[in-house]
């Protein structure tokens, strides 16, 4: 099997056929911070799971009835904060 | 022993003889090549290939993953993924099915997936037909696939075995189409020598992928390529095509040494002293062979060049075979509207600039299963001989077998 080369300057350095190393979610962080990071106020949170339904990245987790955010995959879109009916999610920049 | 044979005869025999159709030979050859993944959607006249292979897998005669699928577009997608995952991969189609998978054809060649596909040639609608015509695979000639066109059932079997060797060669790494005329070859029976499994195994080493798709070591094939590098990868494909010319010849020679049959990229027949030569592909070449042999008996100096490999186009071999010939008549079972037959235009382009280049005449025949007889070919050859004598061409391209009110307009069968 051939090793994947990613940096090349000349034609002669190219790998045989178009191939690239990729950043896939199991092995790499795929998070962005578009509008900051969502922080859940567990005092206010009713665990209604609306954020879990609306999250386009599947970054909202349900752990023992509690709602948490997986920051490895969260893109910071802010949809969860927008949809939360009790205002328990705040977008923060730190 | 029944038949009085020596007890070891069967073991010593290099081959067994079987009565097979073109489709049967294709399926049996594929079985001998032991692909790990087969994914194809049935379509007339390719259907029996899919049925045979599905049965081989169901009966446990072939250890492969057989994927029934909803259409040809998905079939090609599955084949590309399987090939990149490290499996020797096979598919087959015809006509509308090939057109439907076209997008995937570019992908397969672009990611250098050495998939083998049998194309049982059938003209494309409309009007609706299920019969022979090479317009389906010819219209895919720019997708980056190697293309073989077979003349006999034996050649169908042999070419499939050779094709995997060529496709998987490190200097080539390109997908291959093995094309055979629908019904004329796919459904016609011939006695065929079938090689032993162990001889095929020795001839065709196990498939080794370039980069294996692996969740533990992820790769993106193919990534988005910016303009800076896109053309460079296309040039790689062109270089692989050029390499394929040499490797096809070498693989054919090695096959010939082991199994006693070889075909080359082009096959000249009685061309040495010929004034006029017919150039044809597929089963029409078989008919032309008979026509040329009959005309030779009447001392007409005609010959035949059969093109077996259309992609890569064997320019040098054709130039060599046609050296000293005064006029050439190309029979195309395909057509590019507003231009001409594919073999005609490409051959003439290859000969351009050669001072001693022969006159080239184009004949369009056999589309949609139209019968091309020995008499048709003899009439065409007489026209070519006429052009060789006078040095003049009456019409650049002629459509054969069109029944017209004015018979002088066409070459109707007598």
C-alpha cells in the first residue's frame, strides 16, 4: 500500500491518483466556533430535548437524563440557544 | 475409463472444451478471475451474465459479495467503493444502462479504480431497440476507460482474463470495458477452450489496492482538486493510457505463451500486398474476414485490419498495418451525428500528415442490429478497391442497407 502524500511542488511528486488525508470525526476535532460556544444552565434546563432534536450536528448529548454539549463536534451555530424554550442555553465567547 | 482415455488425461489437460455463448464465456471468465465484489443491474442483452454470476455465488462456486442493486448509477458507485476498499470488482451493462452510469465512469477512471466491466453492445434509443450497436460504448470513449472489442466467444473469455491483468498493472491502474456485440456474440454459441483455475491463478496475481479505504486510517478519494493540480491528475490518466498500449501487448504475449492464443491491439488479415483494406471492430470483423477470403479467391487484392483495442487508440499499430495500402474502408457500428463514424474519424486523424496515407472511406452499418452480410462487406470492399484505382472518393461516408427508391444512392444487399 502506498503512503499518502499531501504536500507536492511538482508533477513528479504527485501521488498516483487523487487522494488526500482527511480529518474525520472519530479521529479529529471537527468543531468550529461560528457564534461562540453554547453553555447550558442546568438550573433552568428542563431536559425537554428540543435542542437535541434541532442540533444539525448531533452535538447535543443525553447523559443520564442531563443534556450536555459535545464540543468536539459543535459548530457553534447557535440553533440550540435560539430554540430553547426556557432560555437555558447561552452562546459564549471565551 | 469411458472413451478409453488415460486415467490422467483430465488432470493433464490444460483446458476443457465447452459450448458457450458470449455471455456464458464472460461469466465463466469472471468466475476464473475470482472477483471479491460483483455489483450489476440486469439489462438486455447483458442479463445472462448477471444471472450466471448470481448463480455461481449462490451455489458457493464463487466466493464473492454479490450486490443486487436498484440501477446502474448505483452499481458503478458501489463498484468504485468496493475497488477502493481493496476488492477485485466486476460489473456489466448495456446501452441505456451504460448511459445511466456515465457520471460514475469518469469517477472510476479518475480515482484509478481498476474495475472490469463487460459492455454487451446495444444501440441506444430512440427509436427503441435491444439489438447490437456499438454506439453505447463508443459514446463513452472519453471517460478514461480502456476498451476492448471482441470478435469471437473464445476471445470474450480470454480478454476478460487479460483485462484484469492490464487494469491492475501498476503502470496502468485504469478501469476496463470488454465490449461484445449484443446477440451476435452475446447469445451465439461457440466451442470454447476454458483454462484451468490454477493456470488463471498463476497468470493473474491477487489484487493489490493502491490505497485501501480503512476507517482506522481515513483518506479522501478523490479530494477537491484546485486548478493548480486538476490537470496534473488528468495527465496521469493520459500517461497510464499510453502505458496501457505497451502493457496490453505484453500481457497478450504472456497469455499467448501460456494459453496458446493471442490477439494484439490490432489484427491484420491478408494485408501484406493489399491495395484496399477494410477496418472493422467486433463481430463485423468476422463477417469481413469471410468477405476478404472470398474476394482473395477471385484475386481481388483486399485485406482486413480488425481493431481490438479502441482505447487507447492504437495509432502506431494501425499506421504500420496500413503501410503501402492505397485505400481504406472503415465500417463503423456507431455514429457521431454531424461528424462521422468514430473509427473512421479517428483513423483518418491518425493517418493525417503521413505522405503516403491511404484514402479513407467511411461506412456506417449494423446499428440497431441491422444485419451486415458478407455481400455487404464485399460491395464495400469493391468501392474501396475502386477508390484505390482512381484515387477518388465519391462520398466520404455512406450508410449501408438503407432501402431507398433510387438504388444508386446506397449499397443494398443483392
